[in-house]
């Protein structure tokens, strides 16, 4: 259910509107999550964003012990809502939604607990989507998407 991957500094882990079925945990390194306005041309998004990210003026810092893309575990066909860029060489652990579901079927008590949490998380995401754009940096009871709006490039 979990796999590790390395991302060199300056490379992207995912881009806006990529299909995603994984939640990522940062094992090492530093990354920045940046929401990019949907109307910005790709070449402007990339060059402007990289300059701002390199100078630490854009996005949300994601580092060891942080995670991103939790909604991908609970929402089928999740599409990323921003860009995740490695500021330094980074190692990420990816938890695959389908594999997690398969493993949980072997543990009925855990399956029930996770199912309740997933239902609650989806309700929270639906409620939040009424007032602000969703974010890959969503964390239950923590950072809201509206707090990320000011970091949009």
C-alpha cells in the first residue's frame, strides 16, 4: 500500500489537475505546494512560479512529517489542485487509495473506523468547497483552503 520515491530539487511531484490516487508523506527534504490560477499560461506559471518558490515567496512549505493529497484517499478520481515542487532533494512515501482499501478489508475493526473517518472527511470537504476552492494541502481540522488563497500564483 506504501511506496517510496525520490524527487530531485527543482522537479515537480505533481501538477495542477493531475489525476491522483495517493496521499504523500514527506520522509525527507523540503517542498512547496503552490496553487496556480487556472487561467495562467503554462510557460508563465512555470517560470514565474519557480522564481517565487525558489525565493520562498509562494506556496505552503511541506517538509518532514507533513503530508499532502489526503483527499485523494477519500474522493475517487481526485485531481490535484496545485503544484508540488521539490525545493531540495526529497523522499516521499505514497499511500495508494486502492491498496489501502484492499488491506483494510482484512481488518474489519480498522475498516469500520477508517470508513467513518472517510465519510466525515468527505462531508468536511464538501462543506468547505461551498465557500472556497479545495486544496491538496487540506488536513482534517487544520489548514483550510481559504487560508491558501493568498498563496495562489
